């Protein structure tokens, strides 16, 4: 399963709906080849972005008691 970005909106029979421009679809290689064989300008492959780790939140060392 690869990620593909929609360049032109088209009616996808497997999804049973119209796709939107710039929508990212998870397609199998065989399905992507079928779509590209029909019209090469409908979708393009998107390179997977590497996950960026978010810094962890600092632990709270002080606790405030009720009434202080």
C-alpha cells in the first residue's frame, strides 16, 4: 500500500465517490497502475514523510494543595 495524491478529481468506482484534488489515498500497487493506465495525470505518488518526534512535556515537580 502506497500513498498517492490526487491531481485531478475523478469518480472512483472502488471508493464509490468522487475524489477531491490534493486528497491523499492509500492504494495498492495494482490499483494505482489501473488508474495510471486509464489517465496518467489523475494521481501522483507521494513520498512518505519521516515521523518527527515531539519533545516530551516536562514533569511537574511542585503540587499545589487546596487552599494555598
